C-alpha cells in the first residue's frame, strides 16, 4: 500500500472521503468526531518512585546488591557492603532524576511545537 506522500491528490481525496474544493461539511465533521477526534494520545505519567524502582531492573545492579548482601551477611564486611548499597541507591536516584528531567524537556518541546492547520469547511 502506498504511503500518503506517494499518493496523488485525487487518491488522497478518495481515501479520506472528502472534497478538495469544498472540504468537509459541518454534518460530516460531527459524524467523524463521533468516531474519534484527531488528537495525539497523551502518555500516562509514571510516578518518580516507579522510575526509581525501575533502575534496579538492570542485571549488573542486581549483581551489585547481591555482592553487597553477601559482603554484609557472610563476610561481616559492613562498611564495604553498605558502601556498595549506598552507591547503587545514589545511582538509581540520579538515573530516575535524569529520566524525570528528560520527560519535562520533551513536554516543553511539545508545548513549543503546537501544530496549527488551516482547513476548508463548507467551501470556506
């Protein structure tokens, strides 16, 4: 199947069931809006705590936590074990914080690039 940019105006007119000279009528607009509006879906916001906990899914992080627990429980090396756990937690906080900042930056970019279009309705 052809992509829209590969089609002629007549093919697009037939595909979208519209008229290039007059556009859509108000009644056609209402019928189409009942099927759904032409809007981008907004992604659900993930809470910071979930982002933080997702940082612990990495295999190497799990290995480090296991090493820290072995160090604390088996070798009685409390300082080394706690240091490893502290580093892993700080790393997870930094990772979740960067994820949060990246999402805010994307939202700001979306706000700057709000799309506008001129349409033809009932010949106007």
